[in-house]
C-alpha cells in the first residue's frame, strides 16, 4: 500500500478517476472526482423513509460536494496536488462528482475534461496547453438542454457517433430527465468545438430514457459495424416503486446507431442478459473471451456483478489496436487513432475514466463492414509523434508502438510546463524557438487568419508553412480552398494535383470534398470527388457524392449515371438506390422511381423517407389510396414528425375530403407548430370553404415565420381578392412576383388586376412578361388583345386575338369587333 507515500491520500469520497497526461510531459497524471462530505451523525438526524416503513438513503443535497482533485505526476512515482494551480479548485468547489471523461474537444492535442455532477450543472474544463484549464460548460451549451436549462448528470462518455469530426457527449440523468446527447454544432461547413447542441429528442434517446435513473453509460460498437452504439445501465437510488410506480430495479438499455445521427433502442431478446432488471450502477466493456467483439460487465448496488458475453450477429470484421508509448506514457493513454478504410474514416482515443465507477479496457476496437478494406491507421501520440501504419490484417489485435512506423513524423514539440513546486522549466535546453515551433506557430497563425476571415493574410501564412513543410496536406487543403475563393483557380488546381501526389488516399479526398460542399464550393468539391474516384475506381462513395451534387443542382441525367456507377460497385448501397429513385421521380419516370423506392424498402423496411417518396409517386400517378397507406406508414415510423400527417392531409384534400384533410393538417401542427406547409394548406382549405378571415390569418402566419414563402403570398393575394381588398391583393401579387419572377399565374393575375384598375400600361407589361415566360398562355393573349383593342392598337390586338383563338380561348366576339374596327379604319 503506497497511497500515502505517493501523495494521493486526502480522505475524500472518490467516485470517479482518470489517468491522463494533461501537461503532455510523458507521465500520467491523476484526476479524482469526489462526491460529498458524508456525516453519519447528520444523517442520523434525518428522516429518509420517503413514506415507507424503513429508512433509505438520504438525499445528497443534505451534504456538501467535494469537487475535483488533480494530481500531477512528478516523474519519480510521487504526485502533487495541483488543483488550484490548474484552475480547477474554485470552479469545482461544491460539485458532487459522479463521472469524468477525457476528450480532445478541439483536436489540438491537449486533453480536456468533462465532469458529470449530481444535482449541480456538469463541468467542461478546456485545456489551455500551459498547465491550466478554463471552465466553459455553460457558455458552450454542453451542460444545458434544448431549452437552455442547466441540469445534473451521472454517467458520462463521448464519441464521434457520425464517424466525422463532430464530438458528441452523452450524460446519464435522474428519473424524469432524459439521457442527454450534446453534439458539436455545425457552422460554415465544419464543427465548432466551442458550441454544443443538445439533441436527445431528435436522436431518439430522450423518451425511452425518461423513466430510468442512468448511472453507467458508454459508447461502444456492439455489432462491429463501425458505428458507435450507446449502452446504459439503470437503477433507482431509493425504493420508491410503491409511491411513484418507478421501479427500484431497472433494465439496462442498448441503443443501436442508425448511422443518421439518431439511435434506436434494441429490444432485448429473452435470456439475452439485457432483459433483466437490476439496481444498476457500474458498466464497462472488454473483449474478455478474445473473439473480437466487446462484452459487458455490469455491477448492481449491494448485489452481484453480471458478465454479459456479446453474441450479437456480425457480418463484418474488426481491428483491435493496443497502443504502447515510448516517448509518451507506457500505455499510450491519450493517443488519438484514425483508421482509414477504403470507404470511410473511424476515430477512437485511448482513454481512462467515463461511465460510472468503472474502467473499460484500453485497446480501441474498430468494427468493419463486410468487404471493407483497411487502408491505414494513423496514431497521434500525446508526445506529438504521428505514426501511420499500413498493411494491417483484419480480425486481429494490432500492437501500435510509438515511433515504429515508416515513416513517422513529429507534428508538435513536446511541451514544457512549469513545475508547480519550482516554477522552472523541465527538460533543460536554452531559450529560443525550435524550427518545429516556428512552423507550428506559422500554421496556428494561418488558421487564426482563416477563421477570422482575413483571407489574404491566411494565404501568405499558409504559403510560408508549405515552404517549410511542402507535404503538409492540411495546409494544402486550406490553400486550395483559399485560392479558389479568391479566384486563383489555376493555382488551386495545380496545388490539388500536388496534394493528391502527397497523399493519394481516396477517403482523405472524400473528407476534403465534403468540407468543400458544406462551404458551398461545389465546383471545387466536384473536382476533388473526381480525383477520389480516379484514385480508387472500385469505391462507390465518390460516385455517390457526385450523384448527390448533380441531383441537388437539377442535373438529373448526370445524377442517374453517377448513382448507377455507385451501385455497380456496391449494389446494396441504400442511399444510392434511394437517390436514383429521386432522380427518376424528378424527371417524371414514375415507374422506375417506384421500383427503386421499393428496393430501398426491401433492404430497410423502416426507412421512412423512402415511404414518403413512394407516396409522392403514388399521388402523382393518381393512386391516392396507396399514397395514403404509404404516408400512414411514415406516421407509424415517425409519429412525432409533422410531415407524415401533412402528406396524408394533402392526399385527402385531393380526394375532396376537406374535413378529414383539415384534421390531418391540424395534427401536423400539433406535432410541430412551425411546420409551414401544413399551415399554408390549411389556409387553402379555409379559402375553399369561403372562410377567408381564417385563410388570411393562416397565410399571414406563414409569411410572418418565413417572409420568402412564395405560395403563401400568392394564396394570400387570392384571399384578399375574394374579399374585395384590391390594394392588399396587389401588394401580395407584387411580392409574389418579386420573390419568384417566374410565377406565371401571379403575373397573369397582376395583369388582370391592373387592367381592372385602369392601369393599362402596368397590365400590358405584366401580361407581356407572362407571354415571354409561357408563349402559349391563352388568358394572357386574350387580355392583351382586349387591352390593345382599347388602345386602338388593332394590329397587335389582332395578333394576340388570333393566338388566343388558336389556343382555344373564347375570343370570337373580340375578333369580330376588331374586324369591324379595322374595316372602318380602312
């Protein structure tokens, strides 16, 4: 027993712990989260029976929290309390800590700390990189719900659930509060490390977790498909079952990652181990039987442990990575792993902590889909060393030893943090900057200029970076984008060619192209996607992305071709099949579109979007009952979304069932009061019934929410016309045309209204615009003929009258009057 000698015996009630190298000096430091100052004498005087015959645990609000303790490893086997010097003491005082999780939220290489607290808001300590932290939980939104309310937490973990750069944090909570999911916000085509948005309702985990008290919680890949699933173990803290119908023993929950930012709860089969109710507390994972998948260990309050062997069917493979540090700490704790396959990039981090009173295994397990080829493993060590390992076999445990890949690089100087005891720098050496530091300083300055919108300065700095490190592919990416934005397109293309030579990896290019798309640089993204397709001709992703680009910009035949290219390489790529159906539907190829949507649903029977578009095909081809059935399936799959109810209402309206349609529109608005299509169509039904006051109110509400909603302005104009409010009608018709210059009916009605008001020139101008847009518009020719007749422009009147007659307009009396007038003139 060496606790006292090493310096970590402080007598506090420790409930969470994590080893991590916060100062990156190669020695593991220790963070301990402490619970409360429990006083048995004080508890003895409290009535904690909660209406039952027996006394139970007393509520923790009766006891003061003990906060965090940070111990720095002195490198000789001893630790020193640096909580105050690091900036954690004052900000965590009074916190009742239940969980800690170590992350690198902004991917700067410096480990940050997430803290889940009981009854007080959770904490987020960002590492300043100089031995200190700053607490930014509330301002980042990490510890508030969607309404901005701060809440408490218990178990905690973090992961990249979408296999991108977006970090998401899950926090378990008390009964009546959902397990929350906070994900970094997207802005300007990237993820903002300083802003988190709570997404548990839209992610599908809010409602299923409201009833339970969640302690142990973590992300892991349960089925080895390469997507992080979410597991939580539940159990109440007091036996209130008879009082509140909340069970003391509660079932654990497993949520499968749906690969679209959401999760779905897995119904546990009988005898699976997940169907048992326990007073759950701890939860950890490890591959105890060595078969590659992750098994579970659960603990229960005052009960036994449960070892659950993972027997989830899997179709693919896996790669387990065990890190060994040399310059970094022995176990490589804090190393960030990026596994590149031919299809995607998977991320992981070697961490301690997370969950609740538990520690999962250190090796990082990556799941692989069937046929997914390993490309390379990139390991970024706390020391700054970057290893890239290639030719890795699947279904093995790979030992990644720091500095042993060929080649390997050092991308950051090993930091020197002042010693708390002496204030002197450790590691020796004289003053002055190392060349590596100059290079990194240039790079940081360049990125700062870029983020601040100082593009010219960013270009100059990145060019200097490349002078020192010509193969810095990150600087190359920035410069390609900056050159393109500033109009130097040839330079951008030339540098893209250089970058592809530097790093000829299709997945890397895919990520870059995706960023460019989000930045609305679609032409440049298109070129990068084509490079990715050229480098890896057998991979479907680049063709799929090119197809999506073409689809979004209305190039439907091109979209068809690219979707087919993607499907030739992966015939079961669901989203490509669905996209091909959308391309067909946009061109009116309804039979082909229907076949694609049906194939999607064969592969994924619960894909609501496919049912939505299948319903649209049915509606466009007059199969209204089948359309309703498809939309009702959408409602069954997504009962809280407004779209399904609205679509059912639209079909009922087309069938002439106005009352039933209105009920569906109202149901849509109950689920989402801001779903404007339902409010607009509800206004249209009011107008059809002659209830123009309510119609005007509905259309006005749409416009108030979205002033650019063209059809709401047009419908509002018609409603005003029906009430005889000509100025209001003209105003709304003018706004419709301003918003949509190609809106033919708005222009036509505007022309008619001007004519009725005696504004002949305005009427003629509006109607001539209609004819330019639609040369065979009979109404426009008819009214123009009448206007020109009034102005005695008989030749023009005759031309438009003749055209109107050819188009079937009833203009014979006008033509006869014209003949008579022209004859008299002769």
